[in-house]
């Protein structure tokens, strides 16, 4: 369940996709950087997708699990009824609250506790904003639920979140692996209003009879705790020791599995991550994920395609024809802040500009992969990596094997792997 669409897939025990359904929905944008969604739309999309898949594919569904957008949350009462729209991870209304947190704890203090840089798009500042601006609704709130928490509650009645979702809130102590009492006390966000934290892959129970009837599945079917989509996509793509996964949609994220999580926080690697403010996410007893990101990669490609009036395929052809180094042209792809195209001259052409963009994206990925300790192999996925020339440039620049997952739905596959208790294999790869 992503930001603007919900996709459902049915897999068999070999990891082959048997059926797929997708439903799009919209964001609600308001003044002041506020971005919201109707949480009921989430559940309706899930219900419609599951019904559609079962109608077309049939078969005996053994288990369900969710991979969803992170950081967003919805306040609900004891019946699970939303008291307010879900506040999206894209929302930026809580800048003042972010400044208050940084002033009190310090950027290093927050990072030492949560593995996160201080940032207004994490959940905590927005929870503080909600508590301050919606006092009566805050008091009525039984739980603040992230997207999978809400969906799992609708299916099972359990108020549970997983470690990957909890550690994206800036309220979860990544060292102690529990909600942080000091942050809770200072922020005024009661731990009692947060779900119980458990580990992805655990069984939450079976589907409630009335919901099972609406979905057209037996109520005995198990619901397995899933997690945040980037982590599950990494699992679906085959992340492992010395194998780093890289996604490319609107933005790009490099994810690596950190070995020896028990001793990680005393290591030099943690000090380096702290220096770079690299986000770290808890997952289970054997896995912690580091996740540095580039803000505009696929978005920059889309922008340039629009500006030049050419298709992605035509861009790839131009990049193929251009020489390494793009005839001296330099493209800063950080278009969310202050991107630029420089060193143009009368000999510069479209192919040089496209090639310069592709190379800048790949050098940016190299920097992020280096930030998490490097890799002997990259597994890439997402719309941007449909481009063979982009993958080839990345392989040349990284000097490692670059393999594309043979399914674009790696996040959904990651959820299926958890639902099957890890019996389903990760995605196959194409060189």
C-alpha cells in the first residue's frame, strides 16, 4: 500500500506471481505543507484488490501480509474508527516542532537514540503538531496507527506495529528496541497511545469472521505482520551480506543489511553513519537496515524527458550514443533543492545532457552505497532501472555486478516471503 496506489499480488510457493490488482487513490493537500489521506480509502482499496484477485485467480489463500508506506499515521478510537484524516509522510507542517526537538535533544542526541536525523517528515514532530492543534481529538485518540497497523487492526482487531515502522517514527529507541520514554515525556506523546511493537513475520492471528466474509476468504486464514515497503522490497530483491539493494522510483534508496547488529552501536560503522546522518531501521534480531536516499532521481529523469519532449526510450538511445564524461557537461540532479546543468558549450547536445544526468545519478548512488560500507553486488529494482544503459553506467562506475530483479513488485514479494514464513524465494535476477 503505497502513497497513491494499493497493489495486491497472489504468489505461489515458488514465488511466481499468479494474479495482480491495483487501485489508485489521491492525496489531500492543504495550506501550510499539510498533506493528508482518508484511511478508510486504504482499507477499501485493500478489500477491492483482494476480492478482485480471488475472483480472477481463485485458489486457497494460506496467509496475508502487508508492505506499506512508512511514517504516515492515523488517530483512531477504540473501535478503530479514524478520528481525523491520516497525516501523510509527505506532510511538512511540523517545522516548529522539529526545531523544538533538535534544540532540546540536539541532532546527535536524537540520532543516538533513534538512528534518525532530525527531520520534519518523520512521525514524531507531526504527532506533536496534532496534539497541539487538535487537543480534543488527541485526548480521544486510543492509538496512533501507521498504515499496516490500521489495516491489520481492521483484519484482526490487534493493535500491533513492527520494528521497521516503529523505527521510522523518531519515537523508537533503536538500541533498546522499544518506545523511548524520555522522548515520549518531552514530546507529550503518551506511549499508551502507541501500538505494541513486535517483529515482522510474526502471526497476528486470523481474519475476523465479518471481514473474512466480505473478502470472500475463510476466517481461519492467518495474517502475518509485515513492514515498511523499502525494507520488504530489499528482502524481495534478495538483500544479503555484501549485497546492497537500490530502488529507483521518484527518489532512490540504497539499503544494506548490517551484520552483527548486537555489537553495531559500539562500532566505528555506527559513528560513520552518525556523521553522515544515515537513517537506520530496526527489523529483527539478525537484521538492521541502513537506508541513505537521493531525493530526485527518477523525478529528475521524468523532468528532463518532459523538458526535452522525448520518451524514456529516446533518452536511453541518446545516453548510449554519448561518450563517457558527457563531453564535459555536468548535471546536478538534486532538483528538489538546487539542481543545475553546467559546463555547457556550443558543442553540447541533447545526448550530453542526458548522459550527464545518468552519470550524476549513478555517482550519487555510488556515494550512498559507500556510505553504508560498499557492496560486492547490487540488486536494483524500480521503474528507473528498466533502463539497461543506466544499469550499465552504474556497473561501470561502481565496478561491481549490477543485477535487476525480474519483478517490479519486490515490496509485495517481500510481504509474501514473510507471509510464507520465508519459504518463498527472493526475486530472480537479470544481469
